[in-house]
C-alpha cells in the first residue's frame, strides 16, 4: 500500500504544480461573450425567382405576406428580395 502511495505522490505533485503555475485561467470554465442581437438580424431574409416581369415579381411579393420586399433586375431576370 505504501509503495502505491509513493508512486502516485510525485504525479499528484506535478499536477498540483502545473495548476498553480497555469493560474486560475487554466481551471476556470471558458467565458463566452454575450452579444446583443438586434431584431433586424433575427429576421429571415431571402431571394426568390427568377420572374419574367416586374409585375409578376411584385405580385409574388404581395402574395408572400412579407414584412418588406423589393424586386431587382439582374442578369436579364427579375428577382424578389424579401424580409419576413
């Protein structure tokens, strides 16, 4: 029994020394930053399309019940950008 304790004691001493030298940062739980996220960032945004005309894009925006939407002409097609 004493031989077993004598073998474990140096290991325990090294572990204790390592913790003391590393300081409280080594044993403390990692701190996570809490960031405030605005309601604007929580809204779902997206892009739908393509549509053949601006009027079809606008009607899809009205039917979609989005918080906001707008149509843009890109690469010879109309695209609906929305925020829900």
